[in-house]
């Protein structure tokens, strides 16, 4: 890892992502202060794997959803006991690897998952049981029907004797704005715990809940208090935490605002009444949930490469396009800038979640962007250099 300065990025190191760890830590602390110490926090690392080390200083648990994410944890030396191993597709090899690493909690999203976890722990030369939380279906491909969940509980001392079933996992989706629905979900889950207690004589202790809090991305969104969604749910979260060990898992809500994507202006042209700006990045790097063909305007800062000398005002509305050879590569259809010139830098804000891994990076064999972490002093550390994708897209002959 090597250190660089912001002016270097603005001049010649684009495209690049910069994640501000001080901003991230401050937000995590604020969330912790709002929910209080009785509510545990879990970071869903799929939101941004480059922030795992920072987030582990702020949260209690880490949600891992794939063998690849577990491999990242191994490389970073993450304590396995802090990992919740989730994911809709777990094979027996994946579960065995997680067991050998010392993963603390497994989620079971189906009867098959419960069977496979049982097989791995039963075959192990140990009396250790797997701590398991059962994921309840919330209307998607994730989790299991209530009937299947009850079937596992019914046979917990026979077919699943190597499982220590301690709780329920529940997550509906992301960017959810209605607090009333979350309150109803939490009330429903408390009723489910009571039903399980009455039917099976089992006192489940833990609830892993993903609230899917919404974050603002676009110019028309409300940025006045980006922590309001968690403040709005504070009372019900604390009420639930008095009855079960509550953990709220989040990714986007933690990380979105700590990230910025920098891209330089590569070309400018006018065709009729349309002004086109071509940047050295593109939609293969930059994604915003809810953005469709550049119809919404994200928050963008404009950094000049040179001072304007004559004092004139040259203000135009630009269509920002990436470097891909496809008409789909439109980052923003209409955005106004003054004195936009080749070599200037555009900084797209609020890209701390998902964008760095979610893009169609292999399309057209373009170079993958650099990734930097920015600390509280303002210095930047390169944590991933640019990667040429042409080697990945070439046949082995």
C-alpha cells in the first residue's frame, strides 16, 4: 500500500474510488449512540469489502455471504467468532470451510442448509455444536417458509442434534422508507418468538434483523438528516432489545456517504443543441440504486484543472457519458457546469456502498479503477491499484 495526495488523484490517477474512513467511523458511532448499547450492530460486508477492517472497529458482527467474502476475511485476519455466515447458496464444502475457520454463527435459509450444517458438524471430531439462526422468508428467494422453520425446530433434538438453534434471521430488502412496515415486522417477529416458545418449549434468544434503511442519492432527495430513518425506529428497536438479543444488520446505511468516485473529463463536444462530456470512467464503475440511464442527478462536484483567466461565465448543461462503446453509458443526462474543460475532474458523491464491486467491470475490457482509503488526517492509501481486465477476457490458448 502506498500513500498519495488528493491533488495527485485530481491530476492523473482517475478513475478512482476514495473511501473516507473518518466519515465512516463517525457515522457508525452516531448510529450506535442512537440505538444504544442494548442493540448490537452487524456490518454486511457485501456493501463494500474494502471497509471491513474499519467497520470491525465500530460494529459487533460481520455478515459474510459467500466463500469469496470468507476468503477476504481470512486474508484480513478477521476473528471467525464475529462472523455470521449467511447466503442463499451454501454447499457442504463452503460450510466445512467456514467451520474450520471458526465462524461463530451460521444462517440456515432452507431445510437443505440445516441438513448440510448438521452433516459437517456431525462428521467433525468434536462435540461442538453449530450455532444456527433460521432465516424466515420475507417474500423473496431468501429464507424458508414458516412451516419449514417449524419442521427444523420440531426435529432439533433428533435430525438436527448438532445444531444449537438460537434465533431468527429476517431481512426484506433495501432502500425501504416506511417505518410503519418495519414496526409491524418487528411486532410480527416478537409474536413468532412467543409462538415458538409455546409450541416447542424453546426460548430463542437472538433476532438478526435487516431494516433496509434508505439513504439519499440524488439532487432531489432529502439530505437534511440522513440518520432520521434509524432515529424513527429507535423506540421499537429498544423495545425489542428488552425481550431478545437484537442485532441490526446494515451495509448501505453505514457506508453510502463515505465514498466518492473521481473521473476526469476526456473529451467535450457539441452536436446540435446537445453538449456531451466524455469521462474516463463510466457505468462499468459507477452505479446508484434507482438510477436509470442517467435520468436522475447525483451529487457531483466539479474540480477545475486550471484557473479561468478572463472572468467570463461559460455555463452549459451537459450530458455526462462514460468511455464504453454503448449508448447505455450515460452517467447523468442533464447537469449544469461552469467552464467545464478537458482535464477537469468530476467527483460523484455517496458511492460508498456497492458501486465499487457492483459495476459491469469486464464489459469492453476497460481498466478497473483504483481504490483509496482516506484517513482523518486527509492522507490517502492505495489499497487496490488499477487492474487490466483484458487478461481476464482473453482465451487461454
